[in-house]
C-alpha cells in the first residue's frame, strides 16, 4: 500500500505542472486553507479518502498524503486521474472525474478527450447517457493529437461498424498509424528489435475457460496444452513459480544441463513459459533478470568451453549436450550483442561474435541469423551485405523464420516486391513474425483490405509496449490486489479499477480484455443448474457482458460464441430468442457443449423444428467431440438419459431411440475434421511450440535419472506440466460416485439386516419374558435369563497348539 501511494506521488511530483485553479479545485483549496495545523484527519478532505483508511503502519503516510493533496490540487489533470482511477485510500468519483475532464477537454487535453470518449461510449457508472456521436467526436480529437489508445479504438470501431461507420479503409488507416509507431519502436531497439511484451492471459483461461476446465473449448483438444491452462491449474492448487524455480535450480545445481538452460530462458524472457519463437507467455510472468540469465547460460557453456572465452579448448561431449550448449552460447551472444545485462562496447560485440560463432559451430541456426545481423550492421566485423545475405539465406533454408524477414528486407531494398512478399509470407506462415506481419500488411494494403486490417491490428496489439501493455499490467496487478483483499473495501475498489482498465482495452479491440470484462460481469456463472433455482440476474450487467461475449466471439473465440448463445437462450441482457441461440450454437459446432445444446433444442423444438433423429445425431456428435468428457456434459447426459428412461417407462416410446448406441448416422470423421477451424488449430500449434522444445529437451536426455523423476513428480503434482487426462478424471468421478453408491447401498442393506435381527431378537426376548412371566408365577426363585447378545459372537481364537498343528499339516500336504 505504501508503495502504491509513494509510487503514485512520485509520478505526481514528476509531472507537476502548475495548472490554473478552477472552481472545483478552488473550493478544495479553500477547504484546505481553513486547516489550522497538520492534523491528518482534517487535512485529508473526507470525500477523497475512504473512511476506513487507517495508515497506522506507516506514520509517514499522512505527510506523504498531505504533501500529495496540496500538489494535487494545483494539477487538475492529476486530480481528475485520481478521482477516476486512483489507488486506495482515495475514493473514486466518476461524476467528479467527468466534470474535471470536461473542463480539461475545453483546455485541449488529449487524455481528457479520450476519457470523455470512453464515458460517452459506455455510459460507465451512469455519469452520462451513452452517446455514440459524442464518443466518436472525442475519440477523434484524442486520436488526431496522437493518442494511440484512441487510434486503436477508432480502428476497431470502424472495423466492426460499432458506433462508427463500417469501413475497412478507415479502420486500416487508424490501425496502421499505431502499427507504424509500434514498428518504429521495435526497430529503435537493439539488433533484433525490442523484445515483444508478454502475451496477455485471460481471466477465463486461468479457470480453464468460461465453462470450466475440460468443458470449455479453451481447455480441450490442443488448447489443453496451452501454458495459461497449466498456469491456472497451478494457481488453483496454490503453487507459485518460486517452487518451480527452486526445483529447476536444484536440478541445475546437480549438473543437469537442460535445467540450467531453462532457468536462463526463464530469467531472460521474464516468464516461466518461454517459447522457442515469439513472445513469452504472460501467464508465467516473473521479473526479468539478465544477470541471472547470463549466469545460467554461462554455466551451461562451461560443459564444453571450460575456460569460457579465455581458451578454445573443448571437452568431448554427447550430441545432445552440444545441442543444449548451442542454445546457451547463442543466448550469450544475443545478450552481448543487445546489451542485455552487459555494457555495450566494442569488446561486448567481440564477445557476441565469438559466442555466435561457437553456437554456429554447434549447428545453431539462430546464431547464423545473428551473425548475418552483425555483418549487416557492421558490429565488430566490417559491414558486408553479401556475407550477411549468405548467412540469412542459410538460416532461412534451415527454417529460422526471422531470417526470411531479413531476406525480405534485402529484396525490398532492391525494389523486388514480389520476392520480398514471398519471404515475408514464409516468415509469417512459419512463426507469425511480428515484423513480417507488418511488412506484409503494408505491402498488400491496397490489394486485400480485410487481410491487411487483420495484420495491422495484430501488430498494433502485439507491439503495444507504450500503451496497451502498460494498461494491461496495471489492470492485472490491481485485479490481483482485489483478489488478495477480497471483500475488503479496497478489494472492491481495486476490482473496479481493474475492470475499468480492461473495459477501456476492450473498446480498443483487445479480445482478451473483452473476454475479461464479459467474464467478470458474467451473469450466468453456475456450472450445474438446479431445477427451479436461478441466481438473481442483473440485466444491466448482463447486457454489458453479452455485448463483450459477442465482440470476443466475433474474434473467433468459440466459448464466447456459446456464451452469447446461452444469453440469447436464457434472455440475459436481451430478449429470449431461441432461434438466434440455435444459430449461434450451430456456428460453434466444434464444441460438445454447443452440439449438446443443439441436440436438446431439436428434441424440444426450441428455436429449431422438433426432430428426434437430428437430436440424437447431435447428442452423438457431442459425445464424440468431447473425448475429454467433461463433468458438465456428463451431468447433462445423465439428465438426458434419466429423462429418456422416464419417458420410456411412462410409455413415451420415441425417445428410447437415444439408447440405440449402434446407430452411427453421425458425421464422418472427415467431416468432423473439417469443422475444426483451421485458424484456431494453427494458433494452437503456435502456442504449443514451447512444448515441442521442452519435449525435445527431455526425450533425448538419457542420464538425467533421478532428478528428472523428482522434478517430473513435482510438475505432475502441481499440474504445471503433464497432460491432465480429462477422460481419467471423469472416470475417476464415476468410480467415486459408484463407490459411494455401493457403500451407501451396502450400508443400507446391512442396516436393514441388522434392524431385522434386532426386531427378531426383541420379539424373541419379549416372547421369552412373557413365557418366563408364566413360569415365575410357578417358581419365583429362578432369575431372568441374560439377554442373548445381539452382536455376532467373536470367533474363538485357535490355540497355538492348533495353529502349529495346522501349519504342520499344510507342510505335510505340500510335501506329498
Ligand atoms: C462526487 O463528487 C460530486 C461533486 O462533483 C459530489 O457532489 C458527490 O457527492 C461526490 N460523490 C461521492 C460519492 O463522494
Ligand atoms: C553426432 O552428430 C554427428 C554429426 O551430426 C554424427 O555424425 C554422429 O553420428 C552423432 N553421434 C551420435 C551418437 O548420434
Ligand atoms: C502462407 O500460408 C497461406 C495460407 O495457408 C498460403 O496461402 C500461402 O501460399 C503461404 N505462403 C507461402 C509463401 O508459403
Ligand atoms: C445492477 O448493477 C448496477 C451496476 O452495479 C447497479 O447500479 C444496479 O443497481 C444493479 N441493478 C439491480 C437490479 O440490482
């Protein structure tokens, strides 16, 4: 908390600018001037501070705050920012923010225009009626003064025709401005460009998708191997990255080369999930640490070059060790070339060259590309474009994607557009290359607007160091705080701030942000619906949620499409519309949930004509697609079958056809393959690239022995690696349910039996007592008999003698 406040005021002090006091600010100043002494409780105007704020843990807080408030009041822009999205203990007051920003907009503030635009666009916190026209106006003002967030928002709005005219050309126009800036920034970095920001993990993905693990498309099929899914599982089981890194460190210290490389990569990329190509995964984010990365890479290279760069003496090692050391050498070369964790000078370029050469001698394709870069720019070696081009060609023909970009640039410089395009395309097809995508978008802009638009959007969103990435990080950090503080006042405060930031990102067109907003405001969260029970629905929020499910769905996210269908089916945030729901389910037919719903709608004639054969066919498909049978689907199916049994028992007849498992009128396997959206599949393949690397590492390792097992055990426990077999977990659930049922039935039977015995005995006793009573009259001296014990008598222990005898007998029998 102190950090938050200090940071805030550090930023505040740094950007101080004496703004003219206006009426709102003036009144605050008046309020302050009436204060006699530095009494904390009075210096902080209560309407800016949460009443529960107790800065007892740091007495300096008051001074910091007091200083801050005084400075703040002189800077309207900061004050506006504070009341709009402040950290605690300040209160949010959107209507005050609106007033302040309106004044600021009059004075020409870009930020003010962009905030006002958002408020008019969304009607956030009901401060103004949504007004698309005014929103567009303010966005345009802000965008024309170079506000990248507004440029993206306009691009997105034009691309989908939401609140602005549907126009591919205008969308490209806005997005290309952002993409141009992104590429300029990328190229202004060290050789090879600035490292791309980490990918942005969605909240829903961390839960296995909006329908949970195993039921959502987000966590089934190839998607189950995505780092974010592992990260979510690890988080849920209370694991953190420190544990994982501790074990890697332990293994690396035991001399396991592959773990040293892993650690180097983890610290270098700032993520536990480091792909071979492209940005590292944000779901495994840890702080980057170049000096640790350098330490581990250097250690790894000692396996071959014991004396580092001092001598070229080499140790004989296996081919696999050579492969791993080539990765480490190349990484060291990169760090020396790019000045990462080292000071850049002539000698660092020399070291870079040396390490690239060594990596190249160990067959590193990437090192060949970097050698090309050194020749191209003349670092350490004299600039020589021909040698550079040879290196690029070699690296490219060995499949290193960025080398194609470099070749494309060579052709482009010569004015050979056709060959340039061809090379960029190869780079993009191979690895979704950032620069390659941009070059293609620019070169083909006039030929194919939609494709070009998608490429510019992708570049703008991936290369968002300066705006989107910062906003995303802030939102994620504040969301984490909110989760940590839970129901605390500040927890809600931070959740609201996180939602606000994601909401702005959602308007900028980020699918992950749209997904987060929809997921946070989702009004249909229950997984298993109990009959007659519906959670209370807030239609206002449902409407917003539906809007973003739909926007996310339009960006090819299957689960969001099904969510939108659910909303139409149930009338959340919209009228009940079964027809629309059916259409949406039918368009999401690589999901078993959607297929099942279609079956159900055919069965009951909701939104679709009643057709039991088709219903059956979709139920079958749902089962087939969902080979990782999820619990929700299972429950639905149980429900269905129970219902069928009931209808069959009650003479319904027709529905009994559901039991006809032999009827194979479903689609052919080929038809089904075609259903799987090739785009999604390609993306999934890109995402699992890092796995390939890891597997390559572990499968060819032979001598890793116990440590390997040790770490694998941990991974399995923490679910960070290793496939969670949905089928097994379902089987497990079924077995548990069956066991519980068996135990229950057994207990029930035993209890019944016991009860019967007890009854019988009670009867017996009372009968005897009755008889006794008759006897007693004749012979009162006889005592009443002890009641027969109701428990089964303990079997008599055989005597030692008997045991020995038996043993002897067995022996004897065996002998004969
Ligand atoms: C927000 O600020 C306005 C002044 O613009 C004030 O009237 C209102 O009471 C404030 N709301 C809260 C909740 O403090
Ligand atoms: C190691 O690699 C070299 C050259 O690539 C090859 O000739 C040799 O057979 C490999 N050794 C083993 C044990 O695979
Ligand atoms: C890249 O992939 C696209 C789509 O699959 C294909 O049409 C194109 O020919 C490929 N380009 C190259 C150069 O291979
Ligand atoms: C729905 O949520 C909004 C925003 O939180 C709130 O203002 C409104 O009162 C809620 N409506 C109902 C019916 O609870």
